[in-house]
C-alpha cells in the first residue's frame, strides 16, 4: 500500500466511524412515541340527545368530494374538501369552511389550495389536486395535508403540507413531503391523523401504485417526515382509519380493495403504531369505500361505513363494544335506491371527529355534489346503541 | 426545509437535462465547442418560463429529485464530456453500479409493498445503516475504491445536512432513474460478455 492509499484508507475509515457514530446516536435518541387518548368532555352530562345534519357546501361546483374535519382551538370546526368540474380535473381546488357547533352557522367557503399555487410554491409542475386532510395540533395550529399529481392518475400522487397559526385564516406555503423512493409517487391521505405525546403526528396514508397498502407516516410538529410504519402490504387494503384505544394500543379499519372478500378489514397495534397485525376481515361489508372510525370510551368504538358489498348507496353507523372485534349496525344515515347514474345515489368518504365537549362531528360526500355535516352527542349515541 | 432544497432538487434535474444530449454529442467525436454549445442551449432551455414555471420545474414534476449519487455521477459525466478526461476508472464505476443495483433490488420491491417489511423505513434513522455502512466502507477501502467512497461519503453528508427535501437516507444514495440506468448497463455488459464468449468458441 503506497502512502497515498494509506492516507486515504485512514481518512475514509475515520469518515465511516464518524458517520456510524452519528447514525447510532440518532437511533439511540429516537423518541418513544405514545398515543394521546383524548377523553370526552363533560359539558354534555345531563343534556338532552341531539342529532343535527346540514350541508356545508352548496353544489357551486359540479363535483365535491373527500371532506375532512378538525376542531379548532377556539371551539369552532374547520372542514375541507376538494371541488371542481370533475375529480382529477385541473380546475379542482381545495376548499374549506368554518362551522360554529353552537350556533351551527357556516362561513362562506374559501379556496385553500390551487394547482398553480401548489406548483409555484413547490417548484414543480402540478396537474391536479386530490384528497385533503385537516388536523388540529395540540399546540393549536392547524395542519393540512393534500394530494397532488404531476403526471398520470391517483397512483402517481404525492403529498403536500401546510400549517396555519391563525385558525385557518392564513396558511404557510405548501411543502412537498417525500414518502416513497420511486419518484415520490403513490402516497395518498384520507384518514384522521393521530397525535403522539411527544408532539409528533401520525398521518394515516396509503399507496395505490403497484401495491395497495396502508402505512402510518410519522411527522414531527413542523411536518418533517421522521419515520413510517407499515400497517398492511400487498394489493388489498387502503385508507386506514385509526382509533387509539390506549397509549400503546390502537385498532385501524381498512378499505377493502380486493374484488373477492368485500368486507372491512381491521388491524391492531400494541406498540403505539410501530407494528400492526395482519389485517383480518370484519363482519361489516365494504364496497371498496372509505370507513371512518372513532373511540367512544374504553374499548367502545363507532364506525361510519357503506353497508353494502357493491354500492355506496347506504351510509350507516356501527357500534363495537369490544375494541372492534364485533360490530352491530345501529343507525342508517343515508339510503337511496341505486340509480342508473350511480353517482346520483352515493354517500361516501366519511370523516369523524369529536370536539372539546365530546360531541361527534361527521362529514361525508353527498352524491358527490355536496358535503354534509352531521353533529350528534354522546347521549344520542348511547340511546341508539 | 428551505430554498436550498429546491435549488438542490432543480440542480439535479438541470444536470440531467444537460447530460441527455451530451450522451449523443460525445459518442461520435469529442468536440469541446459542441459540448459548450449544448450546455448553453440546455441551460437556456431549462430556465425558459412556461405558465410561470421554468421548464426545469416541469422536468422535476416528472423525475422528482435526483439522488446526490446521481448528481455526482452526472457532474462527472458532464465534466468528462467537456474536458475529455475520464474521472472514474471502469472497474470502480462497475463496482458502484453493482452496489447500487443491489441496493435498488432491496429497496424498490419492498417499498412498493411486496413485503410486510419496508426497507425504505430504514432510511429514517434505523440502526440498519449504522451497521451496514462501516462494513461497506471497509470493503471498499480494502479494494481501494476511493471514488466510490467519495460518492457515498458525499451522499451521506448531504443527507446529514438536509440538502434535499427528503429526510430519508435512501433518497440521497439512490433514485429510480439511477437504479434503472445501472440495471440496464449491467444487463448490457452481461449480454456483451456472453456474445464475446460465444464468438470465441
């Protein structure tokens, strides 16, 4: 070995030692994340049962779809969805509105993201926008993640993230989240994000390229991707709806994309979402459509789903007393006979949250033209189940 | 996350735009003037605005950000085309190709959901890379692959500095275009060798 080689050997050995030390130090300092379990408020104790529904979008665009709702720090709610001439069109925007759960007034809807705005801010060509998800962080900020596509169909989706410090009045410029190694495509959002005790956020995502599977993306409080955990794999399960049951335990319900079983799938985690059980079929049918899930208390859960194996013409509510193992349908939210134009009778993409008082707020797509908001309290739910 | 991420991402796409025509310019006969004109033409084309975005942003929309390894290799290729020098000895280049192909074979099928384990997740700071990297470095030091070591070191340092939008080490080491390129090159070399052996028989 000549002197130059010897010097280079020592240099690169040093580099290897330093880099390995950095990686090991980072690994050792990885935070342990536990789910935050929000306990329902007590303001409804003694109050009467109520169930109220209203439209929060008014059919100004031919198509409106994929709503998501979050509670703001001031007690009001903010809902977002995509709207445009048709799904996948270049004129589709992310729109949103603010709902006062007490007076039930709705603010005029605002445009929160556009194709051109997203393209300019992320310095890349964007062709269309898709599913948005909105979430209220424990520090009061709002986080919105939404899908964009530069080329191809939804299988080529990527995610963009924005934050608001002023309850959704103004938003930070959209920033691209890098989530896959293959052109950073094939990641979509749908489910309600979950909070961890260290300030991180668990974002349920799914893939639709070669595989159809679900993952939990871990973002820090600034929206930087820190980790991700696989919920399922293969070509059958997407759109995870996660309900934490305790600091370490959670159950997720998955949309069944297979052409065979057509039942809602479920997976469980007992280490705060790091690993998940192999998805198993539940008794609830699933016509390849999204499901919403929320914990009532203890191991009791409520789910919103399409109660049919083929069509989305029936949107119903189901109750589980045993952490999602058994289910009983207890209320039908929507039903219409299957129309010739199938879109005319579809109710889909439910999003379910609870506000500070413990009330439930559900939004869903009504015939792909409007977004409906349903507000009910625990007393109503207890009477029904 | 800042403007630097965008500049780094756009720079990689710019190098790709410049390198693509150079592949053809370089083949018949090296000519520094032709190379210079090609570089200037592609630079001008890259910053051409279409609907408030430069052409390079459209390229980025399709290619996504290239890895630092790709940026390094493209830079070497363009510099080589301009000066006529070869900065990467063939055995070293092929060694890097083999490493990248192996990495891609581990990374892409699993990341696309073909297994319950996601190798891509390792790039967020798992212990895997802390164990693999010293072994790889020692192996390359024994083989005196200094250029390969330099490429890998630069990619890892860029990751630690957060140069790209991604926070995953894999995205600094490899990208799908690079994987396709090294795979096609390897298959081409293998076929050429087979043909040579057959003609010798």
